[in-house]
């Protein structure tokens, strides 16, 4: 059976509709609607795939409301590969009717993201707008710093380092200081670092989630070429890391599989090095696990491991439910994204004992999202850099 | 379909349904295994997922008032800091609602010692079929009059919709131990079950899984379940430290006497949690073996366990279908799972035939139709097998007293023809 969506029949059939994934789905949690749940989405895919239902606006909406957080995957005892189903489904959706939307998507995915200089230019414009108070706080754009933007990352480019620090696109434009922290901490272990030629630029994660598989593949090839050799590829953005770890699956080539094997989240890499000396700070921080770190990379344990010597760690009671950032999701589904965020903020505050806590999050998307809600969100690299006992 | 946020909105939804001559069906998380929440004939579906607040917690009286859409596990979490929990723990507890638990009178592994949902529900505010609201039961130990609360719990939405529920909270035990025992045969495991009870130990939970299920859940959780065992028992005892140690020894002794190949006590909470996660994922994990399953929920006397299990495997063999067993062994609540791939031609007839025969075998051994999942549509047409026409008539009249027009979840639980004088006709069972 392959129908209009070209889904793998075995993967689709693996769902027995038990519902154990429901509480782990952020959109189901905030709406209580079956069609906003993994089980409901799979049922809808199945109906389309067997030609019992058309690909209509309701179907498209149901698919687009999914954050692609993949919280449903580790929750599923049947091992349903939901991420794969969703990516394939989105790739099969006809392009949207709205011209404005098509134009905006083209500009974002095809023009800006693949061209790092253009993204940096846009970021300068955003910086200017921010200075002129044209950007409302709830957008969650981090406070851009001209000093940081003007200065490159003080790392050699290319060569044969002990480890690569992948710099990426949005993260490098908006949160370059976090890369600096990561470089400092990694340097403190004695490792020789380098950044990729052309910065590695965009890893294609956002494209993949939007069902733009061909573009994602091209970007993946470029990223792989920018960091040759056998040295570990260290990524301080959980979303990018998750995608890069799945390049093997995306491209199917032996090279891609070998590359994916080299990819490490920042904390994951650090946990396997001779630990740099840290000073106990006595500061309490609440941990927010980015979905793609916890559900896809399953590397959230490492964050705790590397932070524990310096900070007092507090956990939320929501099983690592998504914060609603989801890459482009904030922009495409603002209303749902905000409701998911509200829930997250409540859980973070509860974990922090009511007052506004410092929150640690290993993904730029989540950091920006949380900061938009007034939460003091930091990256593990920033926190560790602060606690370095040099 | 509607998503009310309050009792008033539920009443309004019922009102709208009535004005348009429609029936209505309550729905929680839709994890029910008997099709109780499945809409038949275009009813108004009243979904309680937005009514998900814990309204009041009284730690002294150990009572909480909750809305029906609160998830079972969320309730336990909400009172965890008080050293309390909500005892009935269906394997679906992370996903199912308290309202659905009340609807099906749900049980769970820990109901062996603590009792099923009915024993933990003190009062229910319900919206009746005519749209009026009323309270059944009360917080006093002995409410005057008939126990209508008891009637409502397990009524599967056919007597109205619960909109607020007062539940009893249970103190966390001071000490807990979980044992994993493995055996070379299903019989040995089943004999151990009766042996444990005969030795005077009443574990908090006593669960059994056969080989295929054990391997499937081990693939998912990696909790260290032995892949080569023919059956495993998961036993939990709780109480004061000394007592727990004694019970652990007693269970281990019985298990070894029955040829256990492994007796392991979980070293810490993390290991315990993982073992339970495995057991509670069993139904979901079977898709690793085949995409569809057909499940029964019969209860047989514990003393007949060995014999009935043997019959179950024989029947499955005769019909050439795969059967797997995972169940609440302590109270004889069997869950024989027939797994299959519905794309295989003719398989459904064989599964159906095997399922019916298995159920007959359970009833013949003095068992009952359902332990916890309810009757719904699925077991409805088997009711006459267990109840006499007079029994069914009495039940139908009870239902009529709550819902004279038959608009609350119609066509569920009682087969057509339950009322005396109606034509007896048993329609084809529906597979959910
Ligand atoms: C993996 C898995 C494991 C399971 N394990 C167990 C187990 O160990 N023990 C067990 O007992 N069950 C088990 N079940 C079955 C199921 O989870 C329970 O029956 C549960 O109580 C159903 O809750 P729900 O919220 O999903 O209700 P639903 O499925 O939505 O509804 C169930 C029934 O209750 C009625 N109902 C729902 N809400 C209300 C309300 N507010 N007022 C009145 N009636 C209402 C519905 O009309 C329907 O008849 C399991 C199911 C799965 C998928
Ligand atoms: S947990 Fe898995 S099998 Fe169960 S409903 Fe969700 S996706 Fe389907
Ligand atoms: S990926 Fe996330 S949002 Fe999408 S269905 Fe799964 S849990 Fe829900």
C-alpha cells in the first residue's frame, strides 16, 4: 500500500491506537483534541493514504499544527517513527494556495537561510529595528549586540582540529556569544578547535521539518563538506544536532552515515572529556530539555552531568513536554505556540519554587522562545563558561 | 463533537443533543478497550479533555475533587508532594482520564490489594440524561439511601456524565519492593501465583507476562527482562520495612519451589520504575509483533488459572492464531491478546472464532466476562451468555431509571432485547 502520501506501510501500521503517546504531545495537551494528537494525526494520514479521505484544508491544518517535537516517539511502546511519517507527509502536501505564504517561504527557506551573509545582513536590520523600538518584546528576538555581530568567532577555520565547533545559521547570527562560551569551555579541556569553512551555515533542519526535503539534502551535503576528516563535530544547537545525526538516514550514503556518527551535542562531547575545573556557584537552575535533545538525540542526561559540579539542578514535572518553539513553528502557528509556551512557563516556575528561575536550555529556538516569555534562559555552554575556574 | 469546560456547559451540550433528538456519548482519552466511547449513529460526542483541573485537595481527609478530564497519573503527581497517590493504576494511567476510569470502573496492577476504581470514588456530580445535575454519593462514610454512586461507577456513560468526582487518596507506603521472577513454563508461573496467595502473602501487585510479550516490552524499555524466559512474574509488596522483607522472602521461596530460573529484587526506584514501565507498555508494544490485536478481559478463579491458560493456548493453536498473555495474575484477570495482521485474508474469522472460544472456556471455568475494561459494544452481545434474561431485564430497568429515553450512550453494554418482551436478536459483534 502506497497512497498519495507515499508513507511506508509498516511504519503507518505500527500504530495500534493505544493512546499512550497522548499526554506527551504538546498540541494535544493544550487543545484536548484528538486530531491534534499523534494518534489522531496518524489516523488522518491512514485515511488519506487509503483514499478514504482527501488532502483538504483540514488535513493540512492537522499536519501543520504538529510541532515536530517528536515527544510521541519515545512514549510509543510500538516504536512508531512519527518524525519520519510527518516529514514524508509534509513533503507530499501540495504547495499552499496563498501567494503571500508561498513568497515568504521561498524567501526564508531558499534565499536567506542558505546564504549566511544575507542572514547576517538581515540580522543587522533587525538590530536596527530593535534599537528603534520597532520589535515588540513578545516576539522574543534576543537582544542583538552590535559588538558581538561585528566581531567574528575567534577560531581557526578549517584544518585538522581535535573537534569542530559547528556554527550554523540563526544561532551564529543571534547567539554568537554562546558559541564563544562553547569555544572557551571546549578550549579549557585542551582540545584544539576549528570552525567549518563558510561556517557550515544552515544544516537544513528547518527545511526538513517544513517538508522541503530536496533543499535539506543539498544543505546537508554542504555541511558535510565543510567539516572533513574524522574529528567529532560538536553542535551547541540541539535542533541542528538532531538533524545532523540523521543525515545518514536523510541521504542514505555511507559518507552521510559516517558523518552522523561524528556528530555530538556540546554537553555530550564535554561529558566525555577530561572535565575542566569548575567552581561550585550554589546557583539554582531549572533544566528545560529541548525536544530534539531529549526525544531524538537522547542526550539530555549529559546536560545534567556537565552542569552538576557547578550548579544546583531543578527538574520540571512535565516529562520534558515541548516549549512550543519548534523552529519555524512560532511563526507559522503563533496561537498554539503561545499556549504551549504558557504551560511550559508554568512548569518552569513551579520547578523553580514560584519565583522566576534561571533556566538552562541547550537549543537556540527554545532560548529565544523562553526569553520572549520573560524567562532568563541560558545555554549550558554559557553557564559552564561562567563557572570555569581558570 | 464538543469540548465543555464546566458542568454547566456539559448540561447545555446534553440539552442541545436532546432538542435535536440526538443521543450523546461521553469521551475521555479514548483509551477504552471495549469501544465504550465509540460514537454510533451520529451522537453528540461530549469530550471531557478540557475539564482537566484538580479542584480541591484535602490532605487531612485524603480526598480530592477533580474534573473528569484529569489524567490518572497527573492526579497522583499533583498530590505526590503530600505523600499521597491515587491508587487505581490502569496500565494506561499516563493517558486515561479519571472520568473514563469511573465510566469503566477501571482496575490496574495495584488494585489487587487496594481495590478497583469503585473503592476509591466517594462521590460523583453527574449531568443526567435529561440535562439536570445531581450528586451521587457523598463524603460521609455512610451516605443514607441507596448507593447510586456504586451504580454509576462502571456504567460506561449510559447513566449520564460525571462532571466532578471526589476521589479517595492513598498514603504512599513507607517501603516497597518489586520482584522479578522468571520461569521455564507458563504453568510454573501460574502455579506460583496460587502458591503465593496460599502462603498467606497478599502482594500489592502480581502481574504475569508470557514469552513473546516479555520480549516485545524488553525491546522497548530495556529493563532487563529475561528474553529467554517462558513466563515472568512481577510482584510488588509494600508496607513496613520488616514486613516487606519477610514477604519478599516468602515470594522468592514459592517461586524457587516452582522452579524459577531467576528471582531478582529491583535495586532502586529507577529499576522499579523501568520494570513497571515495561509491564504497562505491553499492549502498545505488541505492534512490534503484528499490527492488530483482539483482546479479552475475562476473570477466572485463581485456582483455575493453570487449566484455563492451557486451554487458551490450545484454542489459539487449533485456530492457527498467535495468542499472547499479559495479565493481572493476582486476581485472575486474564488478558489473552490475539495478534494478527488484518490484511491477511480470512484471518479475522479465525481470530473471532478463537476469541469466542477462549471466552467460553473462561466462563465455563466459572469466570466472568470483564475484569476492568467494561462491556461497551465489544462484549455487549456476550452478556446473555453470562446473565439470565431476568438478570438482563433487571439491568435494563435500572438503566431506564436513569435514562428513560435511552439517549445516554445508547447501544452500549446491554444487548438489544435485554428488556423482557423485546425480540431476542444478537447482532454481529463489533471489533474495535
Ligand atoms: C495500553 C492500555 C492499557 C490499559 N490498561 C488497563 C488496565 O490496566 N486496567 C483497566 O481497567 N483498563 C485498562 N485499559 C483500558 C482503558 O484505559 C480504561 O478503560 C480507561 O478507564 C479509559 O479511560 P478513558 O479516559 O480513555 O475513557 P474513554 O475510552 O474515553 O471512555 C471509556 C468509557 O467511559 C465513558 N466515559 C468517559 N468519560 C466519562 C464521564 N466523564 N462520565 C461518564 N462516563 C464517561 C465513555 O462513554 C466510555 O464508555 C488500558 C488501555 C490501554 C490502551
Ligand atoms: S503510543 Fe504509539 S501505538 Fe499508541 S497511539 Fe501513540 S503512536 Fe499509536
Ligand atoms: S511530534 Fe510533537 S506535536 Fe507532533 S504529534 Fe508528536 S508529540 Fe505531538
